[in-house]
């Protein structure tokens, strides 16, 4: 293995681990995976009529 290749590999792993560490430090609150919209609803506005199917009939 050449010295140049070793430097690139070391740089890659240093940057990758640095980004993971930065993400870990910046995450203040634990991730709530149930607070996310379903995948097919990503990019759409929230509905103002939430829970309409569970309301009592008129």
C-alpha cells in the first residue's frame, strides 16, 4: 500500500468519525421516531382536520 493511499484512508476515517461525533454532540433531545409523519406524507402540510375519522357522527 502506498503512503498516499494510507493518508487518504486515514483522512476518510478521521472525517467520518468527526462528523459522527459532531452529530452526537449536537443532538440535544432524544429522537422521537413516533413524532414523524409517515413516508408517503413527507413534504405535505399538516392537516387542520386531524382526527376527523374518529369524531362522532353528526
